C-alpha cells in the first residue's frame, strides 16, 4: 500500500508543521536560544541515540540547552516534518503527531506533543544510518543465483560453515552477553547490518529465561506491543501469550 503524503491541510497539522519549521530553522542556524524557545518551561526531550548517542531524557529548558550546546554542531539535524502518511491531532490544549527528521549520519523518527503551541514532550529516535540502510523491502537480497555453478554452496551449507567458523576461524566484531529478547533482537539487527556477532547465553536453550519463570506467567502486555524486529508474533496468538509459547518463539527467532 502506498503511503499517503503528510498533510498540512488540517489545522493541527498546520500548527505542528509551523512549529517544526521554526525549530528546524533555529537548529540549522545554530541558534540554540531560538531552539530552546520552541519548548515549554516544563518540557521533556527523550533522545534515543540520534542527538546523544545514548538514551537520555532532558528535563526542562536548561537541560535541553546544555545538550544542544554539547551536541548540536556534531549532529547537524535537518528536515523536521510530520511523518509521511501522518496527521497531527488536537485534543483540548494538546496537539500531537509523529515526525521524521535527519541528522548528518542518520534518519530519525519521533513524536512531539505541543502545549500552548510549544513543545511539551519530544521523542527523537534513530531509524537508520545513512549508507547502512538495512537490506529489506525493495532492497532485500535476491536469494536465487541464476546460472550454473557446479560446487556452489547452498544457503544451508553457508549457514553451517558460518556457525562452524565464527569465533574460531573468523572473529566477531561484537559479543552480546545474554540471549534474552534484548540480546537476540540486537543480534538480529547487527546481522542485517553485516556485523559478525556472537550471543552468549548462560541457559541451555534460548527462551529458557521465560520457561523457567513461575508456572502461570503470561505476557503482562498485549502481544502486539511485544514484537521483535522483522518477525511479528502471529496474528492469532493470545493477547497475553503464555510463557512457554514465548520461550519457544524466542528459541525459533
Ligand atoms: C513477569 C514478567 C512479565 C513481563 N511481561 C512483559 C510483557 O508482557 N511485555 C514486555 O514487553 N515485557 C515484559 N516483561 C519485561 C521483559 O521481559 C524484559 O524487559 C526483557 O526480558 C528484557 O530483555 P533483556 O534481554 O534485556 O533481559 P532478559 O530477558 O532478562 O535476558 C537476559 C539474558 O541474559 C542471560 N544472562 C544473564 N547473565 C548472563 C551471563 N553472565 N552470561 C550469559 N548469559 C547471561 C539470562 O539467562 C537471560 O537469558 C516482563 C518481565 C517479567 C519479569
């Protein structure tokens, strides 16, 4: 399905777009005071990697100012806009919407809530590194190799060779300690980026950290909030799926 273009037509979208234009122009001009002036006094900016290369929450204008003083010149953000296919919504004094933006090295996605026309909460997250886009969608690998190749290894043979050599003949760039969902999700992402990685898990089987918990445990959140990258949980799974089902899924993943 094609994304519908973002709209500046609705009144809340127009207000959010104007604020993003103002914020983006202040950042592009290195005018930190003007950028800080786009925020409420009582404001929260949570950044996942894009500006801070860390997970940080700036609380209040002073912390926003300090972070920008240290990071703005390296980050060089641009292209702040309402995300493609999204519209801002308005409820009472709040206007909110999903946004996209770029930095010098990455494309980002985020969310903003305005109160009285100024930023109350801002979330900025990194979606992908420029030049290291994941091979997915139209960029996915071809798989089949046409033409003849007598001794060409199959996918299975290549997988087996990789497993036999990684950590022995070829050394990983990254070692992840702990193969819970955080570790295996990170491992999956690194694989897509072509970074050789080994995950070390103290349990015998992946998923055991779920299996070994108390008997009646089910997910505490609905299953659709809990997807791992690339492979969503099946659509017919119970809302609060039981622990052993989750353990088996993590092992398969
Ligand atoms: C009862 C309960 C219900 C939950 N329900 C939900 C939910 O519904 N939805 C949701 O999103 N989140 C839920 N969570 C939270 C979620 O489980 C955690 O946020 C998530 O597991 C954290 O992932 P992790 O990989 O960081 O840590 P963990 O899943 O704890 O994984 C850490 C792994 O590291 C291994 N390890 C530890 N030390 C070492 C070592 N020295 N060497 C090798 N391996 C080691 C462990 O065996 C484990 O497998 C729940 C948590 C609990 C406790």
